[in-house]
């Protein structure tokens, strides 16, 4: 059975059909990549999955429960965490304070800046955050101000903020966008490690084919809001429709 099942989802912005009859199943313990040209509807689809956008029609079921009609923080509490296209961290807080916010949100719902103050003396939360920072090799940066970190480290922190919530499904929107090669390689290794050690199911939007082919078990190609083809990475590589529509051949 699929952990996440999207059926017949449509979303219009005025005259533009951003998503047209999208069907997508993400199986437990797999990494499912969604690729497609700019404007294909990838981010729109992710926004529907996390409750930031309400589709015009269709259904989204996570672990047997409908996601539609729930608020983003409720969907987050159901076990879906998301890494945004541009890192959403709190620039004026240090690394540890940032980490405590999702810990709080998992329990109490609100994902807001001063949430860390409510949990900063809770030993179990702090230990959890420290263990996660250690896992992503950032424990030595726990006192560092988020705004002063490199782009790669901000990404790493954001990823750790998702993982500390122990999600069952991790959604990633272009996690390596704008990264230098070395940071991209580090991100691939981090995501591989997460999968191996934690068995977290992932859906990843990514334009870097090296990242996609390193991680994905299944790939869906989205074009003009509609899935063009879904297959294994090997089959996608050789697919004539994909080469034509996406790889520009
Ligand atoms: P992708 O992430 O694949 O590049 P998006 O999902 O961001 O594509 O966008 C799909 C299409 O929907 C684009 O044509 C985009 O301009 C449009 N779009 C996205 N969000 C909105 C919005 N909030 N209002 C109007 N149009 C939007
Ligand atoms: Mg996008």
C-alpha cells in the first residue's frame, strides 16, 4: 500500500491549469522523485500535499487519512515534514534554538519563532535536538547564529529541523538548488544516510539529474501540470518522451 496517494488532483490559478489530473503513489520506504521543466507544477503539488494550497478537486491520502481540509501544522503533526525551495530557518536565532522550534511544533502545533523559549529547559527535547545535530555533523555549530552560516549549512540545519520531528514522509523541494558541487555531494550523502538509518519515505523535487539518479527508486515526470510518465530511473533515462520533453533532445 502507498504511504501517500494522490488521485485526480486539479488546481487552477485563474486561467492557468497548474495541476491537471495528477495521480501519484509514494510507497513506504522509497524515494520518489518528481522532475519536470520550470513551471510544470512541482512546487504547486508539494504545496497541496502540505496544506498550503487547496486543490479544486481530487484526493490526497496519507497513511489512510485524508490530508485535504487540514491546516499545514495539522498535516505536519500527521508525520509529513518539508524542506522548502529556499531555506526557512530563523536567521536571528542560533542553531540550537532553531532546532527546538520543530520539536515544540511536533507536540503543540505552532511553528513560530519564540516557541524555543517554551522548551529550552526540557531535557528530553534538548537531547533529541543534540542527537540530530550530531547525526548531521553540526553539533559544534550549536551556538552559531543561523544568519551567519553558509548556504550549505543552512540547508543542513533545515533538514535537521525536519528530521528531528521524526517524520514518516519527508518532502524536499529542490534541496540542492543554488548549491556548490561539494554541498550538493554532501546533501546526497546526508539523504542516503537518512534513508539507510531511518528508513524515512521521501518525495523529492529536483532539477539536478545527478541527485535524482543517486537517490530515487521511482521517478514521475511532470509536464504542464500532468504526469507524463512514471518509472524506474533506468527506464526514465532511456524514455524517448522524457528525452524530448524534459532533457531537450
Ligand atoms: P515548478 O515548481 O514546477 O517550477 P510551480 O508549481 O511553481 O512550477 O508553478 C506552476 C505554474 O503555476 C506556473 O506557471 C506558475 O507561474 C503558476 N503559479 C504557481 N503558483 C501560483 C500562484 N500562487 N498564483 C498564480 N500562479 C501560480
Ligand atoms: Mg518549484
